C-alpha cells in the first residue's frame, strides 16, 4: 500500500529532475564565450573596473618572449595584476584567466624560438611555469605574424610549420600540468582576421591543439590605398574597394579546415581616425586621407563625440559598420558601436561560432559594448 503512494511521487521527482537537467544542458549548449583582453603591458592595471559577471575569459596582455622563454617584463606589476584578476573568480567561479604572449610589439622573437625542438620545449615549459605559479587557466598566443612582417619582427618561411609545432609543444606541457592538478587548461590563439594569415600557417593542423581561435577582425586598415575605410566591418562595403572583412575571414578559416565552434569573432572597443583631403557624398568614407589621427576608446566616442562637437553618426548598412564624420574638421572615425556589435553577435549565433572577444577592456570603461554583447547573447539562452 505504501509503495503505491510513494511510486507516483518518485515518478514526479524523476520527471522534474529530467526537465532541470535538460534545461541546464541546453543552457550550457547555448552559452557563448565572451573573452576580454586586459592590458597590463603599461604597468599596474585597475582590475576593479573589470566586471567578472559579464565575461567568460580574461586574456592578460601581454607576456613577452625573450631568450626562448615566456617572460614577465614588468614582474612586480604583472604579479599584482594576475593575482587581482584571479581574485575575480570569487565573483564568477567559472571565469578563466589566461596569459596572452606576444602582441603587435612583442612578436619579434617568435620565429627564432620556434626554430627547433629544444627552443620550443624551453618556451613551452616557461609559459606553463607561469600558469603553474599564478594558478591560471591557460595560454593565448598572439604571434603577429608567422612568415610575415608585423612590427618589424623576424620572420622566415619555416614559420609555417614551426607555428604548428609550437602549439604542439605547448599543448603537451599543458597536458602534463593537467595530470598533476586535475584542472582543465586552455590553449588559444589570436590570429589575423584575413586570408593572408592562412597562407602562412597550417590552421587546420593548429586547430587540433586549440580550444579557441580569436579572429582579430579589426584594424582592417588599407594605408597603401591611402583612403578611409571601416576598420572592423562585418561585411564588405559597396562604397569603396574592400580588401578585408569579418565575414570573409570566417568563411576562409572554415574553408581552411578550422571548426566553426572554435572560431571567436573580434570586436573593437576603440575607434580609428583619419583626416581626409576632401568632403564626399559618403561623409568621409572611401576618400583620400591626409593623416592618421589618434584613435579613441568607445566610452569617449559615445559620451563626447557621438552627434556632438561637429561629429555626425552614420551607418554603412551593407558593411554593418558605424562611423562618425566632422565636415568642418574633415575628421573621420571608424568604430564598433552597439548596433554593429548586435549584428556581429547575431552573426556568431547564426554561424555556430564559439562567441566573441574584444580588445581592450579599458577602452570602454562604461561597458556600453560589453553590456550589448551580454544582452544579445542572453536572448538565445
């Protein structure tokens, strides 16, 4: 008699448990990564501004590379910065903190380091040593660029294969640490968001070692043409000759054998600015430049320039890119804004990509764009 009373209750409990489990599984499946680069390369960083609840990963930029070793150039402030970033896990226990090695200014020594098994192993052990010491979650490599000139860095044809071998060595050392600690460790890469990067690497092989591939779909500058362009456009513009855009980058990486679910869309938290020679019907877009001007972070752009001080806001609907133009001073500013970020997040969801990343947190202290990212991704959870 007692069994007859208990059985229906057990069935109800099992049914509710199944619903909860399914709901959690769907939530996890629909969760997108939001990777924020935090720049400590200038010294002490105000980590109190970083809202850990709005991020899944923090990439600490940058760790240098010297004598085939990962190297904290500003050890005192780097140590403080890393310790403070790890403390953010008290707010978001799921937050992952990685070191990003290299960057535009510190990529000079990658080619030499990657030349031999011995030097690659030394580098991998030193990088993983930093992870062990500071109790971090992984390594991001920003080599700009293999077998290609960046900021005057050393490069050679062998970089194409050595780039792959470097990641193999890193993954092996991370696997060793995983076995010691039982903690899953990540390996990611920031890569050029253009086809030329693919021609100098073996991204289909590299992808086997990586958790995420962060497409730098910004800084699409065309200085050689001497005209103003969108620096972070989602699609090609019909208003000028477009060499690079995010959509083409995604298609090219997929065609090269990179899984979509490892690709991360890049968002710029800053603007690029030029002074132009003449006015135009396109409000400064696609016309001859006179000089490149200092760019600004998005918080400053939104609070001080957007439809203020002579600047007017425009959209290139085909490119899904926003820009400002001051007809009096002939200053042109290309940037991501809430509208273009929404278009990128929609693209990520429709394309089955892993999520988004952005450079760099301090450029939008009021988190206008980060809030937009979180709002857009919550729609699909």
